[in-house]
């Protein structure tokens, strides 16, 4: 019988990893600090809705769950930008309606993956177990309910226990952490009276206000999960809107069309926990037969919708390596870290850049012009121009390549709009020449285009 493996953390990535390993014939013991969310009403962790896209769907397809997940998700075809005076502007994500991302509850996906993993008969999930340490192939845990400590054999261990990973700390791996000076609070727009959605359902709604923003993602029941992003301190900050009256005055002034959609907004905002966002870059990802994966190795801020997708891609990359190496764990783990770290660092940087874009640039006339020109480039040269967003979200090319292509595209758009004031004013013959000279060689080198 194949050896038993230990997974620390039963979040979406840990549960998917356990399912993958079980399907390869391994027995898997999973240890989770929280109670079983299928039986106890608890938060799913960072509660911002997941945006499931191509990389995540590819991983789910490998375990025959992509169709099930899509049945529980709402497709979002672009950003619906809410201006300060109530005007709406739609910015499409892809070329057409065939390219979209999928809004899904983090908790519901987590529950599905845990149940599917246990359903293999090879996975056991132990809840309310806090990792205390790991050394010389043994792990110690504390039962959060009884307070009892125990030690187990864990010769092969995977840490999928999030951005504050206890296994990472136990292994003493080098880590760089950057905490964003912005926090977030979650609110809910309930279904419209009589059911249905009170906003356009097939869009990610965004209220950009320069140094802060509100977003709303649809849920299958007609509600929207809203997230307010503000600095922790300052003139416009969470500290400045403490109290029901202050919060409602703030929304009336900055998000007037959202205010009537959120019942008892001031009270709800006051009761909502204040979340923090951190970027984690770890090096290396493994030590011997112990591996960090997902947020434990490379947590990112949520503004490109790729955190879970990147973690799921870790799983598929590891399975591809194991297909070649077999269970030579130290070798496979070292190879995964070397292969994935450049891409993990790239998407971490892209996520921070996208935060600035979402809260500020989407309302900027220059940015709107760039997006109009980019849409025209996609229409005129569909086999040659693939935007950075498309590369990240609708392909599986390395994140680092998408980052490099994005820099070339930004230079191109700046060049083309230096004198143009409308998309129609751009010299598209020159644009085509620049695409062929500067962008296509990179994309062809990495197999994006034929």
C-alpha cells in the first residue's frame, strides 16, 4: 500500500491536493485548525468571493469537478464601473461573451472539495488540530477542543495552511511579507424583492474612488458579496468612519447608488471584521520531504482574482512532476519550487498593480482610452494580440510571461495614444507592425500563438 501522506490545512488548495493524492493511490491524513465548516457556521477564512478562471478550472477538470463548480457559479463578463455621479461604464474582460470569470462562494467550493476528498475513502480530515511543530519527520498537534497534544509520524508533509503558515514557521524557511496598508470589510446586497438581482448579474461591480473602492460580486441566490477597501488610517479610512452615522454619511457621499441596496449599512459595517491583506514570497518552498503550497508559499492580495487559481495550478504542476519522478518527494518538491516561484512572484506583483488599476485607473479617461484601443486591437488582430488580462485569466501560460507581455503592451498603448484622443484616431497599420515586431516573438516563444 502506498505510504500515508500528511496535509496541514483543509482549505480549497489543501482539499484539492488531498483529492489529487488520493486518486494516485495514497492515504492522506489532513489536519485542519478550524472546525468542520460543513457542520458549524464559521467563516471560510478570507471571505472575498473566488473568481474561478481557466487555471483553476483546468485543475478541477483533472478531478472531474469543473462542471459541478460552474453550476454553483455566476459568470462575470467584465467590470461594471460605477462613477461618482451614478453613471455606468462596462469594461469587457475578454474578446466576447465566451471569455468570462466565475464568481463563487469560497466556503461552498471548500465544502465541495472536502467532501469529494473524503469520498475517495483514502482521505481523513481531522478538525480543530493546530500544528505546533515539525521536526525529523514528526509533527505535533494540539486538539483545540480538548487541549490535548499529540505527535504523529509525518515523513512526507504538505503545508497548505495559508499565509500565516505554521508549517512554514516550523521549517524555518526564508520569507518576505508585505502587509498592504489597506484593509477590507465585507457587506451583502440581498436579492431584490421577489428574487433576482438588484444589479447586473454578469459583471464584477466596482466603485473606484481614487484611493479606495467598493466591489460587488454576484452569488447564485441573487445576492452580491460586497467588499469595501479602505486605508486603515487617515482622512478617508476605516478609522475615520467608525460608528453607524459616520459610515452611512460616508456611503451617502461616496457610493450613493450602493447605499440603498445594503440594509442597515452602518450597523453591518460596524459588525463586519476588518481584514488584512498580505503578500508572501517564500524561498525555498521545501525542505527535504516537507513542501509549502498555495498561500503558505506565495500568498497574494486578491485584486487579480488569482490566489486560488495559482494555488490550484501548484497542484497540477506537482502532479505533472510526480508523473515523471514518481514519489521521489525531495526531488519533486525542490523542482516544483524552482519552477513555480518566478510565476508566483510575478502574479503577486501583478495583483498589487491591479489594485491601483481597479481603485483609480478604471475611472481615468486615459485608461478608458487604452481599453478601447486594446479592444480594437483584439478585434482587428485576433490571432496576434492577446491582452495581459487574457493571458493571466484565460490561458495557462506562465504568469511571468503574462507580466512581460503586459509591459510590452503598456508601452504599445502609450505609444499609440500619444496623440490620439479616440480609439478611431489610432494608426492601426503602425500598431500591427509594432505588435509583430515587439509582442509576437515573446508570445510565440512560449507557445501562446501558433
